[in-house]
C-alpha cells in the first residue's frame, strides 16, 4: 500500500499537485450491477416504463457524471476527457443490469474516479426511473475493473 496522497504532513486534506507529472494516455474501466425483479428488467428492455427509455437516460447520466466528477468529489482534478462510454446490458439470468463505464484522457492524473462516478450515477438513474415498479432493487459491486497509464502502470482487477 502506498501513502495517502490526499493528506498533507499534518493530516489535513489537500488536492494533490500533479503539475510536475508528464501527460500520458490514461484509461479506466469500472463496473457495477443493479439487481431487480425479472419483470422490471423486461419492462426496461421493452421500453415500457412510465419515465421513458431507462437505458438511454442512464447512459447519458453516466456520461454527464464522468464529465462532472470534480464538481462532486472534492479532491478530484477537473479533467479534459477524450472518451466516455457507458454500456448497459442485461445479465444472462435476467435479474440485473450490468453497467460498464470506460473513460479516457491524455493527462497528468488518472480517470478511475470518473469511471466509478459514471457507473454510480448510471445505477442511481436506473433505480430512480424504476423505483415505482420495483423498490427492492439493489445497487451492487461498483468497482474498478482495470486501469491503464500513469506512473503506477496498468492494473487489472477483473
């Protein structure tokens, strides 16, 4: 385990100075799951929920969240993202939506938080749009799957 870079020598929160770091291509992939009743998933796939196209809205919400991560996670750097994709697909058992977000940039710091934020907000959007028919939905397993680039190199957790 490395040091906690968001703390100064006195233990106070701080934004990390990345000014001296070189720019590199960076990518992060995060994943999560929204578990639900099979009937809820069928409504989503059919586009028959009262609030509209759940998949389209959740995809856009995830993209917007990635772009605005620095506004909601206090010590994140604002980044110029070069790519954000949010993929939503039903699991083979028909009881969940699987969410995957891929975020890329050319910069001095990674995009793990942007990918994790995209998945989180996409999941919350699914919950919001479907709660009228299924209040027992569960948001689970939001995690970093892999990252590429930067000083610490590549990491695969899948």
